[in-house]
C-alpha cells in the first residue's frame, strides 16, 4: 500500500493546476483592487471639486426702527456681507511639489 501511494501521481496535476489558478486569481485581485482604489479616489476628487465650487457668499441688509413721533431710533440691526473668493485648492488647482532629497544628519 505504501508503494502504491508513493507511485500515485493522480493528485499532482490537480495540485499544479490549483496553484496556477490560485496565482492567477491573486494577481487578478491585486489589479482589481488597485483599479477600485483609483476609481474611489477619482470619485472623491469629483466630490471635493463640487464642494469647492460652491459659492458661500452672502449679504443681508440691516434695518432701523424709528420711534413714534420723537424721531429717535427704537431698534437698529447692522447688515453683513461676505464675498467668497477662490481658494488655492478649489477645483483641483493645487500643485503638489516634491522637495529634493536631503542627506541624513549625523547620528548620535
């Protein structure tokens, strides 16, 4: 029985095929996950562009309530305004600059 087990090669082809299929599947999963990562980053970039393009300017006027017949001021509220200007990184305008490599300092 031991000699028959040693000479039996029926499972060898199945094992080799299994290793080959598993290797191809792992390589395909790595490439697929990389593409998913790129797609998610692109969509998040689109969301950030949409948020960056929102105009947050506002303006409201104040009011004055005059007193009845005496000509004084009963109530007063000042107005306010804010003008939204384009930020540096709105709508994907940031430039990423890499610094040149610097040598390590002395080790103590």
